[in-house]
């Protein structure tokens, strides 16, 4: 079975990781601006103050996207760029930037997909309690309304949140990401509920846009069965719904959205720690969505498995799992019956410009071929997969790791800001042209 003719081939980025221009044209500060300006928070001591200077170089970058043949581009809005205080007065210069960006994409027939929240909460809202504040879902509603009113005439594809498990788990439990907190279970459950309410309210607003397609993106490490006999146990373990590690599980975020309820075991085990759920809360959260976005890099084996010495791994020491996309798609499609879009997948590598002026990354091409074959396998087994977005379009600021990990199809020299398409960019163009038939 081939991929559908309208399969979406794209690439993705996030505002803080590429835009730079952190304090120009009226932009407010966000939690990542504040976090990276503290000593010792980022591995190489860097910040996203300049990053890839995409704010000033977006035309050059979009031209590269067009030359690569991208059909779609997933990017996030910097909340504080269009609402410096998070709520209230709109910053027109911020709106103007995203309007220019969207118009440039459309000029090249590249479909824009907007992510509303890719981790950069306005600092002014953090000072009001951030996601712990029961008003946070109303703040997000107002933000979504600004998105709808300013971009909804041209943008029809939206993701409410990117990886809530990661920005909550790393930012509010582990403390290694902004805002650097280490909260207990009770507070984390409250944050999760407020985020889910925010998602539901945003979906209601965005649904007012004619022909809008709306989803949420979740990070996941699928359970890969070692043998056919392990398939059911892999599925059951993947959708475990207890209190232990609840933040990192798919069903904690998706079950309330799709089924309108939290897992019974989670609620029982949390007891008095579980936040008070308002009479209409679950109806707000349980809004119809059009797709489930999955960000998949790693996986876990279920069954009799011992990791061999010398297992293939990326620059970030993430192991390679060729069947990760296959099982991530299969498990989630079986449970939620929603079209899946792989909204992120890729690998960090030791990339540099060679003496011939090119960037040779055969390992990335091999990695992507293996993973994409797994995606096609899931399609052949009856799963509906609507698209694939490579992470990332270009090398960028990789959060707490700084600039050493390189995930991009485009190499960025951070000193000169010179862009150089890698071999993988030319390879990806052939994949798009053949709609994956050459894999």
C-alpha cells in the first residue's frame, strides 16, 4: 500500500530555537529568555538571543524550503512576541512578522501549520503563577483568539501544544528546562489539568475558522514487541495509567481529550492529590480533534531483550529504533482511531562543512530511511497516517544542550549564519518527489 496522494511532507521548527530577536520590535520576555540568561543552565553557556536569526532571514529560509520541495512547514508562534504580557495589548509588530512569514510560505505553495505553544510561556504570566494558576486556561483562550483573528484567514492547520509531557516533566518536575522548577505530584497534576483545559478552550476558538484542522502533539517512546507474543503486553504497558511517571504517558494527555475522562487507576492512586475537576471541565477538554501529532525519536523494547554492546546511537546518545514509527503509529491508531501525523522525527549528528564545501550526513539518511520504512509498514497494516515532518528544518538551539546537537536538514554556521543544505536535504527532496516510493 502506497502513501496517500495528499500525504503531507514537511519539516518543523520552534520559535525560541530559531527566531532570535529576543527583545526587539516590542517582544516581551518569556521563560526561556529568563532561564538561558542564568549561568549554568545551558550546557554550552549559550542562549537563544540570536539563534538562527530567522526573524531577519525568514525569506532566505523559506526559499530553501521551496528548493527542497517541502509541502508544509510546521512552526510555532512566540506568544510573548504577539502578546508581550501574555494577555491584553497585542503587539502589532509581532503580528506583522508572522503575517510576512505566512505570506512568504503561501507564495511558494508551502502549507503553514501553526503550533500555538512550543514551551515559551510569557514571563509575565509565569510571574502570575504560570500553568499553576487556574486562570491559565483563560489566558490561553485569549491567545488562541488572537491567533484566529490574525492568521485564520490563511492558516487552516493548528497544533495546540507541543509535547506537554516534556515541558512539564523537564521544566516543572526535573528542573533542567525552563522555568527550572521541581514540583511535587499534586502541583504537577494541577498543571496538567490546566493545560488540558487550555487545549480544549483553544480548540473551541480555532474551530470557528472554516475548514480548520486541529490537533495536539505528544512526545512518546513506543513499546516495541520483541516477538509477536509480546504485542499485547507492549500495548498494555504503553498505555499504563497509574500515578508513577504519569506525566510521560500518552494516555494521561489523550484519554481526557478523546474519551472525556482520566484513567481510573491514576485517579484512584492520586487520591486527594488529584485536582478538583469542575462540572464542565471534561466537556471542555473533550473537544473533537482532527489528528494526533506524534514526536518519536526513541522507543523501548517489550519482552526478552538485552541491549547489545555497541548499539547504534545518535550524537545525543539516543539509541536507534527502526521500528519506532511503526509501533508508535500502530498503538495510537488502535486506541484513538485518529489520523496520525508524525510531527517530529530525526536525529542529532556530528555534522560539519567538509573540505568540498558540502555537509555529508549519510548516517541521517540511513536513519530516516529505516524509520520511514516503519511508517510505511504501519500504513500497509491499515493505519491512517496523514503526514510526516522532519525535525528539524535547520540546525538550531537545542534547549538545555545548546548548539552542539545538530538535527537539521540545513547546516547553520552560527558565527556567520550561513546556511548549507546537507546531503540529507537533497535526499529528502527525492523522497517528497516520489511520495516515499523510493524508500
